[in-house]
C-alpha cells in the first residue's frame, strides 16, 4: 500500500506507524459522561469499506496524517494532515 504524505509525497506504507481509527479527532467533550467515554475508549467498529485512520510518518517528516481508505480494495481515497482534518 502507498500513502501520500501531504508534506513528503507518495511513500510506501512501511514508513508510517498505524495508530488506528481517527477517533482522537472525534473525542467527546470532557464532561460528556461515562457512557460516551466508555464507547469512545472501548467500542470499535470493524467496517468493510471506507475508514478514516490516523497514521504517523515515522520514517519521514514526523507528521500525523488522517488517511481515508477502503478496507476491501485497500485503495487510499484521501490523505490530509491531522491538524487540518478537524472533527
């Protein structure tokens, strides 16, 4: 799989560290309550299709990147810097 770093260009995925679903960008408010935080921390989807993941460009520029990809075809649909991705 090839991932396009917004700063460095297209690279092999072995340059990146996979953090998981980009949930850190969608975290609940601090006072959201125990149920909201329980779901955020412990419940994970395992979709067949489009996902939004957080990757770290460890062997490159050190940027955190949100990668939108298809888990069925392994196609990378979009990449952007995590700071620009928003919630």
